[in-house]
C-alpha cells in the first residue's frame, strides 16, 4: 500500500493549518519530518501533490483529490477504531431489528434517536417483516430482535418474549365498495364473494400464514400493510386492517368499518422476541426500553 493513514493525516494537517510548519506543530513533529513524508508520498505515487513554484506551497489538482478521498478514509478509520473499542466494552457492531408491518419501522425512530445518545458505535439495521416472517427472521438469525411478532412461537428455540399488547383489527372497505350495501353483520359467505387484500407473508423458511382469508376467495396480494390500506381505500378489495393504522382513513371517510359476525372476527397479540443467550449491551438496552408501557402503547396507536 503506497498511501498510509499517517501520510493522509499529514496532508490534512497541512491543508487545515496552512503551512508545513504549522502542521508539524499540530502533529508534534519537526518540519523536516513533514516535508519528508510529503516527498516520499509524491515519489511513491509518481505525482506532484504540491505546487512549490510560489512563495507558499499549495495543493495541485491531484493533491486535492487525494486529500478529499483521504479524509473519507481517515474518518472511516476513526469510526472503525471507535467501534472496535466499543465492541471490547460489550457493544455489538450491528443490531438487526425486524419490525412487523403492523407496527411500521417509523414507530422505532424516537427510540433509535434516544439510543444514539449512548454513543455506543452500534449500527442499527431495520427491516420490515410480515406475519410468520417476523419469527422466521429470528429463527434464521436475520434479526437479533423482532417487534410485533404474532401467532405461535416457533418450536425448538429458546426465546425471551415480551407482550406488546393486543392487536385491534377491524374489517374495512371503501365507502363506495359494493360490500357496504350488504346486510350487516357480514357473514363469511357474503365476504367470500368479494376480493380480499392480503399482505404477503415474508417468511423464508417457516410455513407462511394468512389472516382473515376465506377458502376460494379472490385475493390481491400486496407487499406491506401500508399498501394494503391504500388498496382498500382505492376500492380494490376488502379485509381486516389494524385500527391504529387505518383510523386516519376512517376519520377522513376513505374507509368504513363494517360489522361482521363474531365467528369471523380476528384478534391477536404482538410480541417482542430475542435470544437471551446472545444479548450484548445494545440488545439489552432495547429490551429494557421495551418495558416502558408508554413506548409500547405507541406501537399500536
């Protein structure tokens, strides 16, 4: 490697301080050492980094390019050094959080901002999953923490879980959709005549699940809960929606809540889950934060 971090630090100091002598003072070196480093770098790269034709040496075009890109390397090296130090203190390099589409990743933003105050160096990776996909992300180790997982916990694993509360689902359709003219409460045979909007299960290994679909019913499958809400607002179909996500559309009269017979009503419970055997400081921090009832309540409001 012809370019060293030390040489890049020298170039950075010269540019910021305005002279070789000032750079030498900042780096606690003699001026001759700074001059030698620059000359050696020019020789190794076979390019002229400084124009010495004037009273004060100034960076050439090649010098500016090297300094610009070099500062990115210096910043990356500094970040790496900090992360290594934090890992040594028990913080994970990266924490992967899978959020079920019934919650939405945006609900995590305030918590992530608060976590940033820890200056842990841990990088957060958010992903959105659907139905069995949340459990699957934990089982397959795509995620370290899942939020909003519903249904039965997968067998064969040891997981710590925390209830995030009951999921309030309501059957909805656009006000002008033909199903709104049917006799209420709606029966399964009536609902089955109309196309359902379904969110595709994101599971890769566990058996996929569906909620609220009737055998033989026409189905339009979409990738997220937001897309499902939009499709039902557009009148493309009917189905169950999380009340906390769809109520703005109900209030705006873009969706209507329809009464159904009790045998086709659906409820559920959302969980946070993680492997207690693999808890670094970041995961423990989030697990502790999830004990805040106000925070958890915000996931479904």
